[in-house]
C-alpha cells in the first residue's frame, strides 16, 4: 500500500510539472526534488483527481479465479497490473474453502469462494495444467462463470484459462487466443475463432496467449479503462520493458526441434487426461 501511495504522489507531482500536457520521450526530463511541488494531505486528493481523471468504465471490483495447479504468473501478472486500477478491490476466488497450491508449489490464500460471489466488474480466468483441464469439464464452475459474465464489464482469460472460458460457450463465434499448445484446435472445439495474437479483444471478452501475455493483455485493459498515461505510469512502476536474452517464446520464433520436444511433452501430459474426461471415466 505504501509503495502504491508513493507512486501516486509522484504522479500527482507530474501533473503540476507538465500541466497534463503530453511530452515526447526526447523532451521528458526526470523530475527533481526542486521541481516537484509539496504534496500535502490537503491537496493530495485534488491533484490525484486531476491526473486520474474520469473513466467511461466503472471498474470497482476485480475477481481472479484461483484453483489448485493454477499457473503462478497467469495469476500474479494480471493481479499486479489490474490491481493498480484506481479504486479497484481485488478478490482471489477459489472453488472451495481453504488455501490453494499453484503449479510451482506456492500456497495462496483466497479471499472467498465462487458460491459467495454474485458479481464482479472484471473477471480474470488464469490458466494452468491439470486444474485447468478439470475446470473446463466442471459444470458447476462453468455455470458460475456464465452467471458472473452477465454483469461483468469485461471477462478475460490468460493462457489455458481460455479453455475454461471457451468451455462456457461464451466465446462461440468470437475471436480469441490462448496458450500456443494446439491453440486453434482447442478453441475450435468450442466454436471460437483462433487469432494468432498476443492478446485479443472481441467486445467485452479479452483473451491472451500464454503466461506472460497475460500482462500485456492486462496493460491493454488498463489502457482501455484509464488511458495511455496512466498505463505508462503502471509500466514504469513495474519497469516493464522486456528484453529476453534469446529469441523464442512463440512457435514461430522457437527452433523446430525445441518446439517438437515441447509439443510432445505437452501431448503426454494433456491428452490422456482430456481423453479420460471426454469418455467420462475415472482418472
């Protein structure tokens, strides 16, 4: 909370320094202690109102689905980015009471369970592995998502979370993306039109490709809700300027032998579980 407040204090100073006028990267100068105005308890709210402005979207509640086996970054990337929407309250929503364990073994304490949540403004469905596949065949979960979606401003998925969202039928006939693994096949199964993009918006529905793409999608949602300057401030807070040391990260940029190895590994893990669920046999 202290870190976030410090960020907003700096932004408020930026308002007075720039007069809210855009500056190009070559014109912008790093603010110094001498150029920043004194921020007080009396003027803080006024300055923040000037900088934050108004939004055409009233996003006050963010709900992120969590479950055993959820991917850590699918969850935490959007939570960090979208949790900085002005005035938003974030809830981690589990299927059942109790802590959940991510795919990397991190224990997460949810805020609530699906049976206790009737409405959120922004719903995010992260992906994972086994828990995600089970979720795509869980009628209770799919019914809850459909109910929540009736009143959301935006409904979003990250990575294989798109499989769960698509399984609800909400993406039928819509453009969408998901994790690279047999992406077109997975979405076509539910009538969605796969787009080979980092993230896709089709109306109120936002979907992202795998894992890290969830942060890009979240920043795009941030821009949609609060504008470019606000989004850039959040990016600076994150120091979000990716520069991977090697080429890769997508089927198109990965060496063919590496891609084939990963595809075979995913097949061995995913296909038997999906087959068992399709055939409705114990697994």
